[in-house]
């Protein structure tokens, strides 16, 4: 089998999953440095990874509907790839893939395929269970004869982003960043519980910073958290960009967040993550490098809502039920915060 000369990667969203594609991209580049890599990525997600060197990016604006698909197809008209790595099973992505010409079309195994995915591929990744999302995405190189043995991110962060982050977070005070909002509302924790943990951290000498995007939902959550805080944190909600957020992670010791894009962004630069998991399994979708500081109530949620342990439900099941995140108490999170602070060598005030 000859080495591929051109490879197209199709993974448009979301932010966390896009970070999981980056190690695969590095694996492909290292094995075949002369091969051209084209990544079809979402409009927002491109702002995070679109400056990775040696990769051609084609933007898919899903908000544009059919017009967005036509723009991608027009950008690739007349081209044929040696391989398409189709890493997204949503119906929209399956339709998008129809305009991508490729000899080999690698997709998910039968268990993970849906929305007519099997009709737009001609090869499948190995059928496995118990994998982290990053490992599943990494396995897309296996039908091509490779194995992802190392995980490398190296997502560029511009100097101006580091400068901005240093202006917002000067000095070397231990810093807790709190990103309270997931794009999945049922993964969100209660605002007053965030506030209680933030007050605890502030009382013990930590600089506490509230972060989030510019959406109305994130602003509403931030305001509710602020209203419940006794120690007012620095509020940077809606004031950063994805690159500035990456730079802030580089200056922080710990991030508190539900299962969300910022969780995986922070993980790429080595920041410890205190993830809140009840609706989702941290072994599958938690911070890949280190889940020690996460609160894991997934098994308890499975027993409550499904009447069986997590080991008896399909791998990757979401338990996004009203009230599921209430299984996580303030004491649960404070305990993980204290454990992380001890590991970091941060003394109490």
C-alpha cells in the first residue's frame, strides 16, 4: 500500500472534539511529512486551531445551512483525496461529506455510526468500547496503517494573547478559573454551588476568575454566580477570545468547569481541571491527560436514572436529565479542590 499523498480530515465541531483531532493531525504529519492535509472545520473552531502549521483549513459555517455546504464543496471542486477521515457522524456532516471526493472514506464502526453514516464511508475504524473520545479519533489513522502512540497538541498561542492574559492576571498568585457554562444546559451546576466553592478558594488565598463566552446564556449564568458570591471574583466573561483563553489557562493552576470545550482546551496546555461529571462519563469525555481532580458521579447517576451501574449501560451514554448535576455537592468539589491545591503545593492563607 503506497503512502497517501493527500488526506482530508472532516471534524467541524465542537471545540473539545476539535482539540482531540490535533494529536491525530500531528501523527499524520510525522508519518507522512510530504502529504497534504486538509481539515474541514467549523467557523468558531477554526479560530482555535486554524493557525496550526502545515495544514490547509476549509471553513464550514453551519449557521449558513445549505449555503455553507455549497461553499465547502466549491472550495474542494475538482479535487480528489487519497483518504477522507470522516470523524463526525451527525446527519449534517454526513451530507457535507458527499461533496468530498476520496478513494478511501474512513468512518466509525457500526456501533458508533448513525444518521446514515455507513452510506458515505467505505472503511471503518476498529470496533472498540471503553475508549476516550481522543483515542477513538486517534484510531482513524489505523486503517491507513498507522498507530497513534503519542499525544501532542502544540496549538499556537500568539504573543499578544499572552500579553493580554498577563495584564488580566498579573503576578504569580495561585489562580482558579471558573467556566461555569456548558453548551449542554443539563450539564450545568447550580450557580450558588459554584459561588460557594469560589468563596472557599478566595478565602484561602486564591485569585478567582470567572470566565465564559459572549453568549446571553453565559452572561446569565455568570451574573447568577456573581450574585451568590461573598468574595467578588474577577469577571472576564465575554472579554476574551479562544486564543486569549488559552493564554489564561497557561497562567492558571486550576480550572473548575462542567464537561465543556474549555475543559479540553485547558488540558492541552497542562492546566489541571476540576471537572464536574454526572451527566457524562469522565473516562470517555473528561480531560484526557489527568482526571484525578474531577468529581465523578456518573455511576451514581446511572444507578439513579437507569437503575443499573454505569458498567451495565452502553459506553458513552449521556445521562442529561433534570437535576442530575445536583448529585455533585459543594463538599465533593471542595475536597477535589483541596487535593489539587495540595498537589500543586499551594498553601492555604
